[in-house]
C-alpha cells in the first residue's frame, strides 16, 4: 500500500446507490430465467431511458435523499464528463439497469480512485446477476485505466446494497449523516416565534395596566 493511500479507503454509507439493489445478485440464476442481456457502454440515446428508470426507483417515499439528487442534469453531466464509465444493461432493446461513475485523480499522487456513483437494476429484473455484470464490466474498465481503489456510498439502512458491496470486496464502512435545510420552513418558524413574543408582550402589558 502506497504512503499516499488514505487510511479509510472504502465507504459504504449514506449516498447514491439504489435501494433497488438485490440482497443477493448471483451470477447464475439456477436456470429459472435465461435472458440475453447485453452490458454495453451508454450512448446518448440512452439518456432518457436511464433517467426514467432512476426516477422510477428513487422515490420520495423510499429514498428521499436519492430522490432529491437524481435529475436529468445528473445523468447528462456524468455522461458528458465520463461516458466511458457509464454503462447500461439492455434486454431486447430495453434498458433494465445502469451503472454510472467517474475516476478521481489526486494531484501529487500515483493513485487513481474509481467512484461508483449510481447503480440501478429495474425491480422486475433483480436477483438475476445483472448488478454483478454491470459492476464487473465497470470495474474491468476502471482497472484497465489505472484505477487502484474503488469507492462507493449508499444509505446506511440500505442493507441489500451493503450486502452486495461487501460481497464484491468493499469494506471499512464509515457512518455518514445527511441533514436537510429548508429556508422557507425556517423563516416560517422564526415568524411564529416573533408572533408568539409579540403576543406574550401584549398580554403582559394588559395585565400590568
């Protein structure tokens, strides 16, 4: 391990990996379904399908943090900047899964880090080894390009994703907390407090009179 390698190389907590991940994603599916699934590099025409699949999986009810950060710009931005690390799983012309990531190169360091940002498999096609196929293709490409370590983050209560990534060799999870700030709600709260103080002062003035 190089001296410029971080002490905490992997994290598997709180972030962007789909809660639609299967608890187990075996390479073989016990003969139940034999599907001719192609794993390929994402193309510009795939952007709408990728966005809508993510939109279907990342719901406000199930994954509020991911729901807030997933939008068309995220897909377009990642495709534009790191197309070679954006891949899809296609079945009979339909996009049923995708993986998006990028490479982080640190200045004055020989290390390159592969950051897996989004990994989604359509709910009806989970537990068929598709997530594994996507990750393996993604990892092969990054290793080919000199990546020496992978980083991923997922929500702390996403046990299925945690199991998947641990099975792939990720370790050393670190707790991460997400917080939200709503300026409008904060202003309303302040206004309520101001009104309450005014009302209280008015009542005290009446009693003193």
